[in-house]
C-alpha cells in the first residue's frame, strides 16, 4: 500500500475517536496545546485516563512538559472550535504558544500548573502518574489521574452521565475529519434474558 | 461521590468512544462476542490497534480466548445494530455464543480462527501480539496487529480514509449511550501560518 493511503486507512480503522486538546506548561513558561484523538478511559476508581504518545522527537512538547511538570489538562473540542483545534497540530516553534496562535484562552486553577482551555465545555485537570513504553513501535501509554473537572452547566445528568451532545462535542475519524454526534439510544444494564 | 454517579461521570469524561464488537473463538469451540469502547490506534506501520482489558474475572471470555487462540476480530457497530451490540455486555454463560444470543452472524476467513461479524460494515482480523499489564488498576493494554480488513463497498476514499458515516457507524458516550455522527469538516495537514 502507498504510505499515505495506509496511514489514512489505519487511522480510520478503529472507528470514531474523541477530540481532545491537551494543555501543558513548559519549564520555560511557554504554554503548549495539542490535539489528540487517543485518550482512553482506564478506570473509574482511581479515576484514570490515558493517551498514546507517538515516538519522541525534536518536537513532542506535550510529552516533555508532562514529564517536567507532572501535570496536563484534557479539554473537549466543540464543533465551533474544530478548525482552531486542528491548527494546533501544526509544527509551531517551541517558543510559540498554540493557545495564542490558534485562538484559545488559557485558564488556571489554584494549585494546578497546567493550563485549561477556557472555550472547552469539559476541562479535566490530570496529574501524571506513569508512562508505559510500548516497545513494539516506540510509542507510550501516558497515564494520568483526574484531579479537577470543570463542566459547563447543564451537561451532567442526575446519574453522572455527561450530555456531550448538548455541548456539541466533536469526534474524529482518521487524522483530520471532524464529526458531531447525535444520540440514537441509551440502554439499561444488559441482562442475558431481558423481559 | 456516589459510586454509580462516579462510574457514569468518569466513563463519559474522555469524550466519544468507538463502538466495536470483539469476536473470539474459545478452545471449547464456543464463539464469544463482546462490545468494547476502548479500542485505540497505536501505529500505522506496523498496523497496531490496542484495547483496554478490565481486571480478569470468572468471565473475561474475550481475554481468555485471545490468550489461548492468538486471534481476535474488531467489528464496527452500525446504528441499526446498537441494541443487539449492547446486549453482548450481558453476563451470558460460558457455553452461550453471543453471536446467536444477540442475533449476529459469525463469518470466517481462511486461515484465521476468530469469527468476524457479518453484519459489520468494517471487520478487522487481529493477530494478538502483546499484553501490557497496567499495575495501577490491574487492567491491561491488549495489542494486536492487523492481519485482515474487510470493508463494505464504497466506504474507502481514494486516499485511504474511511467514510464511517456512510455506513452509519456508531460511537459511544459513557457506558450505555449510543450516537451516530455527522461530518462537520475535513482539514488539510496543518501549518503554523496558513495562507
């Protein structure tokens, strides 16, 4: 297979992926913001999320900032911000803040050193816990524990579920295609022989 | 936080998740099928996908079958099949095939011992490569390499991207809520200073 064809295909094969902006602060004081589509739920108690870090290169500011600072934020991208969010994937110089370059507003919470994205309807403050190297292809599973959660009014149902659709939260297919989701159905806890 | 509230909230916090049915064959000849929302792209060359396996218990038929057989399939769930797909999460007895119990049709490819889901618009045959234990919460990152791909006609663009929306592929929020996605936009490779 031709390389680009293969990359596009394999990146589409897992299905829809979340659209998240990861925010970090460098030891030089420069804020970094980057789009990721590999955030995955690892467990609810302790509340752990992970994401896949590609092989480390000259860039990889997100990774370097997380290792140095111990903190990062995960921020949901709404449909209104997908173009700006995608722009964070450009190779900006190290001294450029993607917040400023792409039109997002950094926001800080007391005692937490990574910047949140003010425009995001869901903002999660993560304490870095562990990186697990995947030797097969030199990637890493980066694991963090949820420390802070900021959610726009009206998005949390009485049972704790988030109504992502009410905030027009986006999802991603492949490398560069953004989607908005509409609810089809919610089902009760499944039993072998439902009445 | 009350336990159910916490579980629902944390399961929603990462954003939209893919809706995949993982098919396996037991050494006793019983087919297993189970819904997962944690499949993640690990790399394109080699073409690797992973998923998060919860702590192993009495059940965990998917895990046991993968370890024993070395193969599994990942199948996309379309909007028309979300109720059946969710039903696979019920605790069926070990000798019950979720294919039969939930109304899916197993399909086999030559030389590949795990069952595909005939109703799925995208069917991926995976060779198990490695499990990585996440000691923090006793979960595992299960890694497989893509061996076979079957995709319905008309879903692959000329550049390799999949048009998941044309097959009404579903995604998931939280534990039990299913969505269908509509394309917002596709963007070119991002550059720092676009014209």
